[in-house]
């Protein structure tokens, strides 16, 4: 969600007051918080033209995030250090999420879990006695047994000097590095007090309020999610740089597992030697890859160092990424974004249908030449192209059966023999057939396709009452509708053209509205000719089930 969109969102009064009216926003040359608090949301043109650019300026964000006495410090145990940890944790959780947003309750729990993880993972043995950042962490807590704001400024200045003197990001110091050292000496903020972990949740929420008062985070109510907390997209690049974040460790490892050159032992050995990684691997490549991730080698630097331009181009081609193939940095950014974004909407334990639905448009797109990484284990075929064809069929069947509750769904496809469509669905004695058309360009419904579809319908009609035939493709040409209508006149059945994006949109809407009620999608919504319109179908279904 962008800043300009917030003016039309539904706010609760407290959240709107914190974002719009409270007087804690740092003033820069281009931003006057006193004016903003009075009419920032009331004057649309002024908000869009003046306040949005001012709020999103890097100078303002730097002043807010690097001022270590933030609003509500008294509610965060009067500790600038604890405030920094909580605010950092909140931003780190959000920057990893689709749309940089998530429900508030989930966010607070995730920050608490992240704090626990930092505490559990690091001990003093993890850092050498000569580690200067470890000594700095010890010095920071030696005075008054806490890290105050002046010491945080000192540490930040040291980071800047240190990082400017090194070319490789791998040698940079970040706040997370500092937190790890403090955890190693037992001084990372605790996440529970006695037997009341809810105390920590309350403290984390006050850190959230602190960021809202600085107009860094919003909290609004949407049709899908109440109390949706997010980073405005206008801030994403700055926040990502401030966090020194490129992608999660899980997605980083999955990227290394998916890109062929990182299967080469010689390359992995060279990378570990180049970055001074000395952990034991037992001669195994999987452990070598994990060590690269664990040691904090930045993904962009790794790709820049380890892969040739030809190899980068090959990755861009395999995944159908939008990047100029003569621009190395553009290709690297596109690869990182793909592997980070492709994982965001699903988790390791999500059902197959969630994985299929999240990547449905990529599966259908013929320009994508490699199986999306989260689906690698769901299908077995000899080559990537065949895998994607099978995935498109499997995903469609899974959506019909698991999302639309159509128990009469049967996948035929490449496993079947004879003249058959890719799949069929029976409902109350009537049959729907479908065919998947994975293409790199708009699908034309040419004469060969029409002849095959006629054969599918004629063969099935010998035994059953065929009412509908769906052609599912990424997009259709302008002539496809005319060709479909010509075929209808031949076979006497409804031929519907369904784009992958429209089927996905209908599936996501159905899940939200009716899946939990146990309803089965009525196939009657496919009556008609030409392009299938999901909006019309949604209105019909609302009337039918109201």
C-alpha cells in the first residue's frame, strides 16, 4: 500500500491520530509536521502533492530511524536500546512480507519469536576474542549496565566508519550483528518477564505505536484484514537499506539450491575461500551452501562474484524474469526479487493447493522456463518444460477440487490415453471438460486446437452430457473469441475462454466468501460464450447464496 492510498483507507481513531496528528515526526526542510497534523488527510491534493513526497524523503526517514530516543520511550522500559531492538524487529518482519504488511497480532507474535531466536542461537563461543564488535558490545553495557542513546550513536558512527572502509558488504557491520554480540554475552532484551510473556507482547505493541507516531507504519482495516499493519511501499527501499536486508535466509538457501552453478563443488569451495568461511562441511555441497547463507554473505555480492554474465542471463531466461540482459545489476536485482517474492505468500507447511494458487499465473506463463522454486518437489518429470505443463494441469485440478469443493473433478491430462481433455468435472449428471494451454503469447484458438476440442467433446458426449468446455490460458488474442463462437456453432456446447489470472481471482474470492461453508461451486456460472468474466460470476454467486 502506498502513502497516497492511505487517504482512502479505513482507520481506527487511535491509529489515525498516531499517524496523522501526534507531534513526533522529525522536521526536515521539506516537511512541516505541524501543518501535517491539522489537515494532512483532509486536503487530498495537498496530501498527495506535498505531504506524500515529504513523508517519503530519505532525510526524514533517516532522522526518524537514527534518532535513538524515539516516541514512547517511557513505555519501552526507558531503554533506547530495547526500543531499537523492538523497532528493528518490527520492520524486519514486515519487509519480508508480501505488500510489506501483516495482521497486527501475527506481527507482534513474530517479533517475539524473532527475539527468542536471537537469544537461543548465539553464545560467546560464536565470536573470537579479537572480535572488535564483541568488545564494543561489552563496553556498551559496562556503563550503568545498559546501552543508552549516546552509546547507540557511538556504535552507529562506528558502523559508518567501518563500512566506508570496506568494499564488501560481507564485511559490513549492521544492527543485527550488534544484537548477536549482545545476545552472546546475555544482554539481548528478554522477551518475557517471570511467567507473563504477554508483558513482552504489550511492550512490542508500544514499539509499534512509536513507529506509527513517526508516520513510518500505518494500521488500517481492509475488507480482508482488520488491524493490518504495514510499511508504505514508498519507504520500502530505504527501510531495506537501513536493515541491510536483501532476502530471508530460507529464500536465500532455496535460491542457491535452485541455481545450477551452485551445485558445483569447485565454485562453492572458491566462494567459501573468498569470504573466509571456515566452518566444517564434511565435504558436502548442501552444507557448503548453508554455510554461505549462515555466514551472512549478501546475496547480491555472491551473485556478482560467483556467476558470469552468461550464467546470470541463463537464470533470467529460465525463470522468465524482466531484466535487461546487458545490465548485470538489473539481472541480479531481478533474481533476488524473484526468489524472495516467490516464497512470501506460502510457508513450508502450506497445503499443495496454496502453493499452486500462489504461483498459478507463473505456471501458466509460457515465458517462464523453470519450475517456481516452491513447487520443485510437487511434480516429477524429465525436463523443466514438461514439468511446467504437468504443473499447470495439476494446479488447475487442485483448484477445482480443493478450492471450489468440486468432488467430481478428475485429472486426465498427460497420464491418460486416447482422445481426452486435460480434465473433467461431473456435477449433477452434467459434465465440464477443460484444456490447459500454456503459452508464451496470447492464445489464438487456431483451427488445430478447435479440431482437437471438437474431438474431445464428441468422444465424451458418446457417454455423458457435456455442457461446458473451458480453455484455460495466460491470455487470449482478439480473434480467440470469434474462433470459440465458431466452434460453439459446430458442437452445440458452451466454449468459455478463461485466463489464468481470472481463474485465480475467482478462486481467491471463493475461498474468502464460501469455502468454509462447504458450498460446491455451481458449474452453471460457466454458461455463456466467449471470455469468462469473474466479476459477473461473483455477482451471480452472491445472489445465489445470499
